[in-house]
C-alpha cells in the first residue's frame, strides 16, 4: 500500500512538472551564473534518540523518501531530549549544542517527530513521520526562490547563493556537519539493537544554531567558513549541509548537501 502511494505521488509530481507551460527553465537558469537550476529541495529534520522505541520507523521512512526523491531531499537527525540522554548501556552522546537549542525552541513533546522545511511555524511545524512524504512532495512542487551550491577544500566550506526572485525576506544561512553509518545501540520497539546504523546524525552547526545574516541579490554571493572534525568522526561518512531560511517565519527556502571525501 505504501509503495503504491509513493508511486502515485511520484507520477503526480512528474505530470505537473512536465505539463506546466507557465514556468520555463530560463526563469531559473542564468547561463552566466556558473551553476544550473536544480529546483527546490527539501530539508527533513528528525527529532530522535537511541532510547526512542518508534524512532527507527521514522528513520526508515526518511530513507524511503530520500530514495523516492533522489538528491532532492536532505535529512538531519537531531538527537535531543530524554531519549537521547546517555544512561546505562547507552554511553554515546549524540546530542549537540545546536540540536539542544532547536529542541528547546521548537519544543517537540513526542518522539519521533519532524519538520519539513520548517513549514507551518509556529503552530503546525512538527509533523508525524507518516506525513513527511506527502508534505515533502508538496514542497518539491514549488518553484525555487534561492539558488544554492557548496564547495569544500582543506577544511573550508564555501557556500554560493543568489536570489531567483525579488523578496523582502530577512535571510539567514546555516552550515552544519552530519555523519552517516555510525554503528551504535538503538531501541527498536521492544528490542535492543546492539549494532544499529545511525544516519543523518547532526554533529555540529558550524556557524551557530540560527546561522549568519546574509544579503542576496540576483548575482551570486559567497560565504566561507572553516571547520574541524572531531577525532571520533569518520570523514568519509560526513556531509556538509547548508540551507537558507526566512527568519521571519523560519521557513527553509533552499537546502544543499555535499559528501566529504578523504
């Protein structure tokens, strides 16, 4: 049933994309800008913890959505709250300053729960994982208003951004590090998984939880940040995630990710 739903949703999005004769590619592509239009992408932030019995279901759903919308959806797993607090056999601390501040601000009361581009703030921003696919699909139908790309060299990140439409938005840029393929404990239902694979784990927000104020125009602007990785992190499993959001309503307007290499 779930596979049928996803297939229908994918076909629906494709039909809208190719039947629309109002939005043309040239509206989003500047041959002089140096990078092509990639469309609007979606950030899914998953509040989670290794002692949360239902959190593996949300993680699995996020993986399914990423596979459904290949390279269009970016996931971040935010370990925060009671379920992420080390105790007993759970000794690894996946919590971060940025993750804790996000949890304090958005106030998730049940886990797992997530946000899709932080849409719906303040009243309807937190969504059950069973709603993530449909909301993500709706977001992907929207025309992008920000163009974003990331490059990395020698522990320095450069984010290139520009506006694709006129707006009075108060914009902020956030750059963070996530890590995949971390093997550690996780409760799944009534079972303790000793070697569970944790993905999308938020490791650090490079420029602070709420990011940097930026001013964008139709010409590209470049913002650079240096970073360091902790010794326990595996570089080849890490990613740089950058996103621009509207500070007035917290809505994420565009997100991008690159994978680090050795």
